[in-house]
C-alpha cells in the first residue's frame, strides 16, 4: 500500500542551462545558426527520454531555439515563460506535464553594470520565473544569476555584491510563497560555487535542501573553459519545505557527454551538465 502511494506521489524534475546563443560545433556562431537548431532538437530528444514531469531550462534566448527544443516534447502541455522581444525573458522556460497556473517573472533588482561586465544580465533582464501547480500546491522556480566570469566568489570580487543581492531576493520570494504552498522547488544556474561562503549562507538562511549536497562534481564541461579556470558545480535544484517531508528517491546528472547531430558530428549539447531528481512527499 505504501509503495503504491509513494510511487503515485513521486515527481521528477530536470534542469539544464541550454547555452542557447552559441553553435558549439565551432563555438563561433551567434544567435541561431543551423547547427544550433539541430542541437535544440537533440536536446528535445534527450529530455523526452528522461521523461521528467517538469523541465526547467535556462538560456533559451530566442523563440526559434525554444521551438526547436519543444519540437519533440508534445507531452508537455504547459509551457511557461514571459515574453520579451527576441525570446523568453531572462532565457527562462518551464515545461510541465503537471498543470501550472499563469507564470510570474520577477526581475532581479541588482544585475551588475556594464563596467563589471554584467551587460548580459542587464540585456536579458535576469530574474526568477515561477509558477504554482494547479492542484498539487507547490511552486516551481527557475532562475539564472549574473555570471561570475572571474570564477572568484570572495567578498572582494566585482560580482560578489550582485550575486549576494540576487540570492537575498530569491530567499525573500521563497518566504513569501511559503504562505501559499506546501513546498517550493528552486532550480537553475546560480553561478555560485558550492564551496563558497555565499552558497553556505544561502542554504542556511533559507533552510534549503540541496538535492545534490553530497556531490562535488562540476556542472560545467571543462572543454569550454579557458586555462587555468577549472569547472565548478554551479547548477542546483533546491527544495524549501514548509509542512511536507521530502524524500529524494533518485538523483542523476544528464547531458554528461557528447551526442551525434546531423548524422556525423559529435558535440556537447550544452556547456553545462543537467540535473535530474525524483522525490516524493510524505
């Protein structure tokens, strides 16, 4: 009896930074090259096989790329994003089999400046996309923080105060949403090193569960980083639970290797590794 109940209550979520602006065959193409469209379709194929209930995607910057990714994902009837001129605002998209209410987008108040090379966060209007499930009483949040191109998370780093401000804003949002739901799932590319003080403070302040807390492996492919920078764990799926006891029944990394596109080219589908968790509420 318990096994049947737990299985019925299980929810699977995946999260991936798709790196939507580049063609990875050469790493020189901008916006939507033909190869990027093929890459989007292949991402769709892989996500279809992973068969999650909810998919959180970052860096889906154009509608053309979004269409390529959604091409095989016809089971996902609920497509959540907020429109901007070229594509989804912030590059953030949530695809779901579970019914979701109308999504809401909250801009980050502090996104950096042109002078500290945070221009991308400004242009894409970085923030948090979130939606509530219609009949399961939880929120799914998707975010992408300002990129820390220095790979230095000390308090004297030029990006430190912006990332810290964004984390504080996320915690306030989660606290506000906690009054309306049993638990909250927070996914995304946090550009936040797991070993940093910022990470530790964020977890403690929000009483968050890091579903990959025991994993130290990077969520970026070293292939795309210039020497001497080393790949870090920057992508996360966090859970904030108010009343429900959460049990993680499975966790894995996806998009860990290269894939064949256009019959012969063997490429990474993103510069990031994806995350996948299955959990149940007790």
